C-alpha cells in the first residue's frame, strides 16, 4: 500500500472519529436538560439503586469531554513540535507520555466519581522498576485501563502498549498510539510476520523507566471463548497443550506469539504477571450497565519473574508461559474463594 493511500485512510478515519466525538459531546450537552431527568425517571421506574443511568450518562459526557481535551492537547503538541517533525526527540516523547498519563488519570477520576470505579493495588513494587514485559489478564473492555493507571499514574513509568487495531477508532488512542512506541496489532492475520517484527521493535530499548504491556489472551474472557480457545489449541501446532488449557477456569489459554516476540525484542527484560479481580461481570456494555455503580473495588496484584528464570528456547518459553498462566488462574480462584 502506498504512503499516499495510508495517509488518506488515516485522514478519513480521524475525520470520522474526531467529528463523532465533537458531535456526540455537543448533542449530549445541548440535550442534557432532557437526558438527565429521563435517566432519573428510568432509575425510579426500574427501581435500580444508586441511580445507575444518571451515573452512566454523567460518565459518558465526562469521557467525551476528556477525549476532546486530549485531542486538542495532541494538536497543540503537533504545532509545538514543528508539525510533527520533532516527535522523535526525547522532549516530544516525554510530553506525549505526560499527555497520555493525564488522559488515563482523568478518565479514572471521572469513573471513580460517577460509576464508583476504584482500583486497589495490593503491592505495586514488582512493577515499580521498568525494563519489564507486563503480561495481564483480560476479562473486560474496561480492564485495559489497569496497566495504564498502574504504570503511568501510580509508578510514573512510560509504558508501551500492544493495542487492538479496532481501538484506532478512539481518536486520542489513535493519535497518541502512532506518535509513541505503541503497536496496533492485527490479531487474526494469515501472515503474522509483520506483527512479530513490529512487536520486537517496540520492545527494543526498554530501560528502568519503560515497560511494554500485552494481553496474551488476545481478547477478553467469556465461557464460550474459553471453549473455542481450547479447541484452537487442540488443533494447533502444540495439541499437547490442550490438557493444560482445559485446567484454566478463569483465563483463556495464552496466545504465545506476541509475548515471545516481546521476549525476543527485550532480551534483558524481566516479566511482570498482572492479575485483577472485579471486572468479571463487565465483559459487554450490557454487563457494565448491570454493574453500575461498582460496589467493590477492583483488586490488582502482580509478581515479577527475573529474566534468568525465563527459558531460552521457544517451546520451553511456551511451556513456561502456560505455567505462569496456571499460577494466575489459581490466584484468581483463591481470591474468589475468599470473597465467597
């Protein structure tokens, strides 16, 4: 594909996504005097405690406002750094990471004050030093915020992300994601050579202030996806792993290619395994609607694996990854048992 074609597709996508944000915010603010009473009536009629529809409406408007401010901030940085000519400089990268940190932190604050979302980290010290590949559980469309809040806002690191390509339709993520060393991954491509090369590239040069984040499951957990994933493992190149995949009850079996590529790209980086509890019932917009307001905080825990404990061979690394995933699955089960 030519550079002109790529540039045109980016321009079209952003013209649509940015316009949608602006229009949605303008319309929601204009009709707020009607929308909020209507949401309150729905809460009263449905006898939902905690005014969930009012809370969700407030959160949506707040998120749109944060998105628009973030887009304006990204535009200001474009002007400040010579129309993008100096984005590669250390100062420009730090400025963009600071804007990314503001965006995630402000969204979390808005979610806390509107829908009651709170995140409690048991012990952040395993991730406090960068130079790590962070592999995390994925159960919800909302839990991607956890590593962002942990690494950026709590630990003041500069995280790099492996992001689903569909999120390029969120304009702030699209813009910042292409200015910082993130990668929008195509999960279901027939030839993943390009993806593997890109993942190795974003893992290159990690230091004590940077980490890279990936969700090895590839998508968020549902019981149906668990069964399909087990069948995928059984019909793949390592059918012997199917029995180990069947043991996993709370996580999907990991897709190892992305994690292995990051390990190749960062040969001296440790691995941080990130678990959380509280998003299990939020695997769709309808499920999130039922969960608002959140009654319990999202519990986050992690452990760090020194690099010398990670095997060198590819198949041995796959076995090791499954072992870490079994440990994660058991830690989730133990915490669910304590709650129950």
